């Protein structure tokens, strides 16, 4: 077999399109298997527990501290212009539109995506995936579909959880350092955040959940080379999930601006 003499950029681009095509096929196969019996309810519930409940700790810590830090940063900037009363509006809008859905998806996506890649990759290198095929079952249904459905379900819930906790951290800093009472903070936040603001952020999260699951499962199913290959797949998953979520965030934000007009 002749060595590929093409430039590295062309080889990387070819590999990128190949991975995108394979991941798209995996997504279609998983969605088609959703309506086929037997329904994988038990596996979906187990994945919801593994992906969602187990991620609440990291969401709690990151959301509270990000809320505190963002409040300090905005407050010190607004204080120069005598605009401390705008802190609740700026922080709540930032969390509703971007920080809660997007940042939570990037942080949690790295965790659960790498976990999927490691778990499925370990099954692949130990030939358990081949055993599933030999028994006449579909790996897309047995392995991918439960993780895909669970990710689509848990990401909106984790984002709402992050939104509440982020505002909680912001309220604490506003009350203790800038004399903005919790009552005034909540009232101002409710006056500034509309349903459109909320939807423009949280409608992105099911797409982010699908990206996380498909990328993690794709790299898991294509793992080669034993334990070293599992490590490489895990690392690639974290990088690709983060870049894919940020890219999808840009595209979805543009789409929702066109749809909602804001």
C-alpha cells in the first residue's frame, strides 16, 4: 500500500470529513433504533443517573463560583458609571442566554463525553462490541441510543440547575459586597429576563446533549490499540466535544436571533 504523500492539512481535512460522516451515520442509526423493540428503558434510566445525577456536583461548584466571579467583574465595571443597580439584569441575562446552557454543556460534556468514550472504547478493544454484533444485536441500539436519549434529557435539566445556582452565587456576592438585597436582585432579574431570553439559551441544550453523546460513542466505537487507544479516544473526545459545542452555539444563536428577533 503506497504511502499517503498529500500535505498534512489535506489529510487532516479528509479525516475530519470522515469522522463527521461516520458520526452522522451513527446518529441516524441510533435514532432509527429508538422505535424498535425491545425498548431500552432500563438502560436509559441508568444512563440518566450516570450522566445527570453524577454530574450535579461539578455543576453545583462551577455554577456557584462562576456566578460569584461574574457578579464581581460586572459590579466593578458598572461601579465606575454608577450602575450597580444593573448588576442583577446583566448577570441574569448572561446566565439565561449563554453561561448556564453553553458553559455547563462544555464543562459537563467533557466529563460525560470522555466517560462514554472510555466505556465504549474499552468494550470495543476487548471485543465486547463484536460479541454484541455476533449475537444479532445492534450496537447503535444497545450502546449509543440509551446514551443519546439520556444526554438529550439531562442537559436541559442540568442547565436549569446551573442557572438557579449561578443566580444564587450572584445574590450572595451582591448582598454581602454591594448592598443589593436578595429581594431587589430577584425582582430586577425577573423584570429583565423574558421567556425569549430563557428559550434562546435553553433550547440549545438538547442539541448539545446529542453532540456530546454522538461524539463520545463515535470515538469509543472507533477505538483501536488497546488501553493506549482508549486514552487517545478519551482525549480526542474532550477536545472535539468542546469545539463542537462552541461551534453549534454560534450557529444556534444566529438561528434563534433570526427566529425570535432578539
